[in-house]
C-alpha cells in the first residue's frame, strides 16, 4: 500500500514498514501486560507500522511531503519482497529525498544495514543398508566438519563510517536421510551469512567459498547491505531531530534497497531488535509513543538547511 501527500513541499520523505512476520512461535495472540505488548511481530515490526499509520492519519499538513509505504514479504527471500516489486514495476512511487524504515531500533537511529546471504553446503556419501553401514559412506556424518567450522567461527567486526558492525555465519537448517534403513548419500547444511556493508555480495560469497573450502556450495539467496551514510544532509538532519547516538543495524533491512535507488535512508522505530523473531518478542507501549512523538515533531518542523 502506497499513500502520498501532494502538498508541493520542497522535500519528500518515505516512511515505510513491512507487514509480514516470521512464523508464530507460541506467541499468538498478542497480549498487553503492564504497558508491554507481547506477541509475534510486536517489535518486528507491528509497532513501527502502528507509528506510520498513526502519523498518516493524524498529520494532515506536514512540512515535508510524505510517502507512506506498507508492504509484504520482507521476512522471506529477497525475490518476493513487496518493496522490490514496487521498485521493479513502479519506481516512481518511491521517488524521495530521504526514507525512514520503521524497523525496531529501541527508538534510536541505526545506520545502514548488513547484507545477507544464504548458501547450501552439501556433503556426499555412498548409500548402503543401515545394517551394513561400513559398506557405504554416511553423508550426514560427513557434515561434521562443516558444523565444526561454524562452531569455531570468530566474527569480523569492521568499523564502517564510525559504526562497528559484527558479522555472523550460522547454520539455519540441515537436511539429509533417505529411509530408516538406508545410509544417506547426501546431506545439506543451509547457512546464513550476515556481512558488514564494507563488503559487497561478491566479496561475501568469496569469503564463504574460502570458509567452506573443500565442500560444494550453492548460492540460494542474497541481498546487499548499505553503508550508514549518516553524513548525508537529509540523514544528518534526521539524526539531529531525533537525538541520541546512532548505532549500526546488524540485520538486513530495506535501507539497502533505498541505497540502491540513490535515496538516503535510516532505520528508526520502537522495539528492541534483540527480541525480534524470538518467542518472547515484545515492545513497550511507551516506546511506540516516543517514536510517534519524535516523528511527528520532525514531520511538522521546518527542514534544516541543505
């Protein structure tokens, strides 16, 4: 859903958020207890979407023209992303000077985002009867070195434009097996790599090739990161209006998609990103109110000098 003001202002900003969540994990329906809303998507990112909707409904004459964008499929592979569909089919709808992704940031500005890459690491063996396992080679057992490398991984923590990112490489799935009486001849470990924005996708894949040297690698999904860009005039003005000390965004967000369009963008919204996707996901109602108040003040105050 895209809704735009047409007030002829000198500056246009995008306020965006995704509507989908990760799968339910015994945390639905949501519940409100002592000023804290618990449940699936409360932090990532229904709280931020609520702020955007509230602003759209109650700020009729902002000093900046605003494009509100709410979209689907951010939490799945990049190809299905709703904002990508708009970018591909109607890019003019996203034309703007600046964008705010209402992702959970604990109500502080987070700059840029890390890239994300998903690969399948395959091991092979020889099928045999399980009663005569020595006649074959077990592909699941052959995955042990893959898991050992993941356990021993030490994250890179580069400084990018004054923000310190922390990379990660994690197994997020494993599949193998034929039947209860067969030694498996193939096993696949699915790995997710979150890489800092000083690396592009090609560099991230080269790292994984080196990290899993000797194993068959298949690239399944990838999306680039985005450098912070907090020194750009529109971003610097927003940071000054919100206040606080900006930090890095460790996850991937559509800030990267706006960066590819040449639009400065930041992450800012209610909810602790450390509880996103967790069973105990939650957001403080007061933090939702804080973000609304600061965003309202920014949208109704005169833009700073370029």
